[in-house]
């Protein structure tokens, strides 16, 4: 029974290996096309974050790094090709913040989602970063997408916090993003400032929700499912741990 289950898991793993990469490439193309027609200063480049997040689901080695490089290159090309809009320094600041977030999202996955990290220190660091980003946000003029820097804060929360506290952290930074919009000095036109806030919130929540889903999948497979197997069966752990939630359910039902 175990051999059949592991064989089934390998088949499902092979079938589901490439669809996230195909979807990520298609999404990257769509974001790039949108970037080419959107004025500089609108933080469209932050929409590449879901492209890199989809790389978390690709089992091929180097997929996340490849999507990171692709997103960064397209961000630079988009800056050079987009129609003029906000002040050049503001457009460069937004692109730079996006690239910084790309690196954080990729590094979080490549180094492992749930590493050992002192919880107390992590909580202090989270609140320190939240305060620093908020302070920077209210000092910078509207149109600078400072709120994108809350994404690394969400990643750090995923590393050490429970689901409930990750959601609470998401709500906190959402509220601070809105408050920051109200308190920031005037800068770009209002629609551009609102667009940047909206794309920032989208990136924060896509990272938080998909990060939680990935962590729960890993926990279901390595924390609840695998320890229940007989000792001789745990040799098949490597074949089982990389499959998604549907595969895990089928395996549990076949036991």
C-alpha cells in the first residue's frame, strides 16, 4: 500500500511541477505589458511579487532565482520604456523598493520558510521594522511606494508567528498603510498615490496568504502525516513532502 501511495505521489508531483512556472511567466508578461503603458511613478513593478511567489510552488531547482532575475530585468526595462509621469527620483525610488522586496521574497523561500529563529527577538524586530517603515512613510511625499516595505515584515511574521498573529500583522500594516496615506505630505497626483497604496496592499496580502498556505501544507505533511508512518516507511518522506494539499489528502485516505 505504501509503495502504491508513494508511486502515486511521484506521478502527481511530476504532473504539477510545471504549471506554476507557466502561470508565473504568463503573469510576468501581463505585468510587463501593463507597466509599458502606465506612467512612471505608479508602482506596477510590485505586481511581480506574485510571479516570484508562484515560484515557491515550482519544484525545479533555481526556479525562484530565475523568476527573481526575470522580474528585476523587466522592472528595469519597464522603467526605461514607460511613459513619463512622476518625478524621476520618485519613479526610481519605487522601482528600487520593488526590487528590494523581490529579493526578500526570493530569499525567504530559498533559505526555508520556517527556520529556527529566536521568537522574542523576531517579535521585537517585527515591531521595530513596522515603526521604521511607518515613520519613513509619513515623511515621504505621496506617490513614493514606501508601503511595499511592509512585505518583508510580513515574511518575517511568517517565519515565527502563528496564523492568527500573521493575519493580525497583516491587518496592522494595512491600517498603517491607510494612515500613512492620510499623513504623508503632498507629492504626486492623488490617483497615482492611491494606486501605489493599492498595489502595496495587494503584495502584502498575496505574500501573507500564500505563505500561510505553503506553511500549512508543509506542516500537514511533515508535522502530522509523516510522523504517523511506520519507521520503515519514512524513507519515502522525500517523495511525499513536496506534493500539494490534494496529494496529501489522497495519501491519507489510502492509508
